[in-house]
C-alpha cells in the first residue's frame, strides 16, 4: 500500500521533516488558503516552504512581486518551483542567528505557511526568541508548540499593513498555552478569521484537527473574529462572528456551537447527568492489534453498523477480557469519523477493543438513557465534546458528565 505524503506526519520518524511534524500541503488546500487570504502583489515570505505547494498557489492566485521560501530540507528546496521572482533557501528556521542572516529584507507585505506542528523541545536561543516574540507565553522548560514559533517569527517580519495566512494545528486556535498569543494577535490585527479544516484535508490516511488562520493588519483593531468551517471541497459551509473575549478563549467554531448545545441540554435535563443516573462506562481491555495477535474475535470501531444500531455476537465467552453482552450499549472512544456511531447488543457476548466504551445503566434508568444515547442529538453532543489534535477522542469523565434530557 502506498502511503500518502501526509502520512509522514504520524508515522515512524524517517527524516527531519517527519521529526519536526511537517507535512506536504495538498494543492487544493493551498489554493483555498490563498483565496481566503485575498492578498495580491507585494513581497511574500514562507517559513517552512516544503516543496512549494503554497508558493504555487500564490503564483497562480496572487501575482506576487517576489516570494522567499525558507526550508530545512535540501531535497524539498530542489523540488520547489522556479517561477520568476521566487527564491528558496535551505535554512533551519529554529536557528535564530542563521535565519536573521538569510532574511535581509526587513519586512514583507504578506506571510504565509503550513508550519510543522506539535510540542517541540527548543534550544536555549530559540526559547529566548520565542519568549521575546510573545512575552508572557508559558513555556514548560524549553517545550512549546512549534507551529506557534513559526507563526510568531513570520508575523515579526510583516509590515504594519500586511496580511498573513497559516495552516495550524489545534494548539494555536484552541490551546490554553497559546491563549496569550491569541490575545496578542487580537491586540494588533484589524481582521482575523479562523476556519476549521475537514479531517480529510491532508488525505484519507490522516485524521487531524487543523485550521486556516488568517490575519490582516491596519490602523484599526479587530472588534470581532470570524470563525468558520470548510468542507472537503474547501468551501465555507458555516460562519459566525464572536467577540474578542470569546475568540481569546477559543477560535474553534465547534467549541462555541457545542457550548450552546450543552447549555440547552443541561437546562432540559434539569441537571441530571450520566453519573447521576449511576451509568457505568468501561473501556475495552486490549487493543485491536493485541486481540488479533491472540486470535480473539472482538468488536472494534470498524464494526459499528453503518445502518441501524443492533449487533449480535456468536463468539464464545472470554472471561479474561471485558465483555459486551445483551442490553449493553457500545460507543466509539476514539476516531473523528466514527464518533457519532453507536450499537446495542441484542444477542450473544464478545470482547471489545480499547477504542470502544461499554455503557450499562440501572434498570430504573434504562429507558431514558437508551433513548438519549441512541438519539442524533446525543451523537452531536459527543462529536462536540470530543477533544484531540489528531483523531478526536472521548473520556469516561466526559461521558459521565453528559446531560440526559427527559
């Protein structure tokens, strides 16, 4: 099986790009980001330019006067496009003095990038630079989000009236550690937009929660922030404005939608939660791989029915593992694309993997709990409550806190 380029971000570390959490930008995504940015002409900078997908999009859609791409991997520099006015330089963005020597143009009209993401251990010099770029940012030792470093370094090279666009992981728009950055961004920018990308943005082999963050600068300060969502064709399918205070807490549209859904459900449930109703939620005791190695038939997230909810088992009893039996409800624990699924065991019993939760409840609450868990509204709540920068997941404590309406 051929592994898609985007898969490099999540598999065994084979090179510098993989170690730093870098991934090739699909061309349709690059084109969409440049279109949303809406900038034209001027001098452009990209830190971490890869093989030049964003550069190609800028050349096609923005008619730049010049474009400078900085990339650590020589093989990627060699693959970069040879457009008039475009240049690409091999340089480590995290090498503070080396980058300063390369960036002889003091300011650019536009900056763009799909920086590496994840928590990264920085050198003392890079940590000092990060804290200079974003004072009061909390850095645990020398560890911080690497995409935040790239974004801050890029913005520091931007003209006061310039514009910026970045493809970033969940830490920057949603993470507590990056809250100071969001405050700083909204103190300086005139217009800020943040769009949640589809989970398939980097190809079918990858699940990742990523965003397109766009900022424009001018004389005024942003009073509101526009949050949105893109579909698999990278078209805007939802958009709403939130206050600066709300955006500082989170620039994820889904989190604001979930807050409204959750508040309404808690009111209709009169404060009753799964925990209050003595519901038991237990994770499976083995991974799918472990069960396969043992030769034990089991239920996994890929076994949830695509239509209907009933499942029947014909396997022999396996007392060494957590079992699902008649009357149990099974819910996915992890997997962005399957969190809305559910199953009710109607016959037999079988072990289930650690990617699945078993739900049991007292007989006195069974009708109410089953009616709620099997509803589309509960599926929407679970999708909104799930967290994670890659495949989203739910925890036992989250599900126990779930309201159960009458």
